[in-house]
C-alpha cells in the first residue's frame, strides 16, 4: 500500500519469477511500476494518510475481495525470493502468519520507543498505554509482533474478528499498529503462526529499504497533522523563508570563494615565473 506520496514505491525483483499477483493499493492515479499492479483507492481519511494506509493494510478481507488469502509486504521490505517461499511457512489451519519482533523484548518497550522517536502524538500514545495498563496489563509484558510481512486467510472468521478489533484500536488510539496487535490477538483468543526470523535480514527478505521516505511530509508528521490550516500555512511560509535565506547564504559563499580564487591567480602566475627564472621545475 502506498498512500500520501511520502516515499517512492520500491520495485520487487522477486515478482518476475513469481506466479502470484503483486498488487499495490494507492491513492496516486499516476503511480506506475514494473513489478506492481497499481490499483487506485480512495483514502478513508484524506487528511490522515497513515491511518488510511493502515485501513488497507489491516483489512484485506474488505479491499481484496477477489482473493481468499493475501501476503502483506510493507513498502520498506524487499523480497529476496518469490513470495511462494513465504507460503511454505504458512499454516492454512491457523490462517495467520506474522514474525515476533526480533529486537524488542516487550510491548511496553515498543510504546516507549514510539514515543521517543516521535512517531505519533504523545498524548495519544500514553492514553493507549494507560488504558492497556488498566484493562490488560499482561499484554505489555508480551513480546511485540513485527508487522512488515503478514499472511492472512480472508475466509477465517477468527482472523477477521482479530483484524476488525486491531483496526478499531488503530483508529481509536495510536496509528502505530504494532502497539495494538497483541491486544487484538488476545481479544480474539487467537494465536498466529510465529515466523521466527531476524526482522531486518533473512534469506527471504531485507528491511528497511526506505529510499525517498520523508516522515515529516505534510500530515504524516503528528506535530503538523493537528495544526489548524492557518498555522500550517504560516509554518510553510517560515520554512520557505528559511530555505531562501540558506540559498542566499550559499550563493554569497560561492561568490566569496570565486573572488578569492580570482585574486590568487596573479600570485600563482608570479610564483610560476619566479620558479622558471630560478630554474626550478613546476
């Protein structure tokens, strides 16, 4: 899924030898790809591209009605092998495959890291954390899940129940879906197939590959998404003024260096003539 245009669509070399369709749901009608079949969708929240993307990611049973099962691949993931290799890990009797987080010990750690990185509004993050502390404190001690790759059976009632709960929490609380997936599994009384893998690198994938990504673009930045329109306009005016000032300073520095270089040219010529008169090589 690619919504909001804050990063480039990564091509997937593994699509060529694969027999499976590669479908990218996007709000950009001009998006073209050699490996993806781009399907244009209307974002659920035009001013909230992240939650619009999460809606597509979490509810494939709604947006991919022509398929019984799907493999979700985050745009920052590059497959090293055709996705058929991933299906070899999938247990259709369970209907859900996901990898545990390979370098975060507890869901609480994930909350703290999301807050530290500024990935969402702190008040929303800690409201969610407070609610979970009261309603399901044991979840905070569980290992979080990594949601860069997901395989799901769209026909499973238990899978759909879990996904609908997950989507509700992402819309109500933080848009960082890894904070609420454990709660959704617990609410559905469901345990997925755990793919024990290094999240960043395996024989099947590489992550993260984020060429061209800009987290601060427009309403993706939580500090901007809550601004009134007038404040956003003023912020852009100030950014433009700062950019023009930097450009003027850069041009002035170039002019200074050129002037200095020009001034040194006669000295260099005199120095060369003096060496020639003394019989010294250049």
